[in-house]
C-alpha cells in the first residue's frame, strides 16, 4: 500500500498515535519567512534547524552567517543540502521543534544533482512521509515563485512549476500555512 498521499499519511499518523505538526511558511525572497518560522517553533526544546543552503559563494556564506546569528545558541544546526528525508528518519525523533529552511533551496540542490521530474516528486513524497513520522512540530520554509513574471527560459519555468507543485503538496498536507510579506505573517490555513 502506498502511503504517499496526504490523506493516507494523516490516517496513518492518527492510527500510530503520532502527534507531530506540520506548518508551512511561504513568501517571497527576504520577506521575513525564516524569522516567522523561528517564532512559530516556539520555546519547545530540544530543537533543530535543518539548513538546505550551501555556501557556494561569499554572498551566500554571509547570508548563512546572518541566519545563524539570528538563532539562539540552543538550536542544533544540521546542514543537509540533499538527504533531508534521511535526516528526519535518523534524527527527527530527538527534537520537539524542527525548522526546515528552505524547501526551495532543497529543490534547487536536487535539480543540480539531476533529480528532476518523477524522481523529484518521489523525493518530495518521501520527505513528507519522513516529516509526518516525527512527533515534532516541523516548520517548513519555502519561497512563493509564482507571483512574478513568467520566466523566459524553459528550464526556469520547469523549476518554477516544480516548486509550485511542491508548495501545493506541502500546503495540502500542512496543519497550518502562513504567508509572509514585508515581515508580516498571515495565516491562510
């Protein structure tokens, strides 16, 4: 039996007594999503910050440094550019709150690793199952890429579509969804 659909995942979690919570935080670049995710994590401890970004250049290294500085020292940071589902299976049960930042960078990393099309969607399903198997409050940060112009390049359009479908999948599965704009958080589910 396939447990990848959101309804199956929820029924399975209910049967197995799992009490985890999935919260999606979506917004544009530099909108305040990461700060909102940290606030939504609350004060539950122990807690982990799962970072998918990679310091591939100086600007990104500085951005990562700023993000780390914004978190208190009681956050355990795991840098996981690709194997996020594996991290949740191995370590997710150790924490009461987990922030995954960010889904869009993870998709980009998968694309760089040639995980596209059906393989990418299988990885998304795998990640959702791994998140739902934890008892933690999991806050997932992602970018809304569909509010701008249609990209000129077919490959960029394909990535935007992958991100949009993935965001829809996560929003459908999530217990709560927040849209962040200009540092303001709006609950939409």
